[in-house]
């Protein structure tokens, strides 16, 4: 965004803009795990002023996406294999509960439109296909989580989804294994619309278990130094 456009934003809006901009680049691994960052580097990269950049850094540290190293500065938080396992374990608890609660509460038109977006992106040949797919997938799950009627649960579900998306970018996109992750939600959509809470929960559980195995294998077999060696002997289950 050009400087004149940024100047039109209020202080709060500018802080939120900076936070979301940097956060998206961390999630998509444009800013790779282990990358050394500083206020100066981010100001130069994004054309932001000091105050919103500092505000964004504070929030991203609270999110666990940036780690402070004292006088050595800060780094984009690394991803350990044990982190992946913990995220999947939490999603099995949170997302399955979300599915049960959201069944019968979703807006059919809205849900079908979000699912259609995922299918449409899959049919394109754009270089950004994987990034666009994951964002559309996150938007879909965000709506389902918000439809649960439990705001605190929705916040947890969305946060875990963002962390999961970062792992996918690093594990699959970097190894050109995008097709391993792309999947669709047609049966899940019908279960939610029909109010079949048990089927919706079961579909989510099965999808997460299969997804965990694929992700863990991709990361363990990968050679990228952004993945910590710690925990490579962890089981997949």
C-alpha cells in the first residue's frame, strides 16, 4: 500500500493493518521460521512507520509467532515436530466440538458459497493457488467456528487453524506436495446444513487424523532447516 493510503488510516486501523499484514506473511512462510527480524527490517519491507510496526511485533510475540532473543533481536518462531503434534491434538478436541455445535446453525447459502470458493480456486492454474486455497479453507472453517455459538471456542479454533496453515505452507508447499493437502468439504457441508452433529464431528475427526499423518511424514522426510530436529522420533498417533 502506498504511503498516502496509509496516512488515511486511523492509528488503530494502522496498527491492525500492520499486524495482519505481517501475520499473513508469517502464516504463508513469506517470513520463514528462524528468520531474524527487527523493527527496521519490517519498516523497510512494508513501508510502515515505527509505531504500528512496534505494536504489531508486540502482538505477534503474544501470539507466539515471533520469539524474542534479548539483545540478539527477534526471530520468526521455529516449528518443532512436537508443535505439530500438539496442534493436531488440540484441533481434535476443539474442531470436533465446534462441528457438533455448528451443525444445524449454519446459513446454508453462506456455507455453500464458501465451499464453492474452495472448488473454484482448485480449478485455477495460478501460481498462488495453494496460498489462495488455504486462505479460502481458513475462511470456511472460521465461519463454521463462528456458527458454533461459542465465541471463546471460535477464537481458539481460528488460532489453531492459522498455526496449522503455517505448518502446511512449510511442510507441503516448500516440497511441492500441494496436492497432498487439498481436500474438499462437500459431505461436511451437507452434515452441517442437515443438523447431523455426529456425522459432522466424525468427518472432522477422520480428516484431522489423516491430515496429521500426511503432515508429520512430510515434515519428517523434509530437509528444510526451518523444522527443528527435536521430536523427530515422535509417533504419528
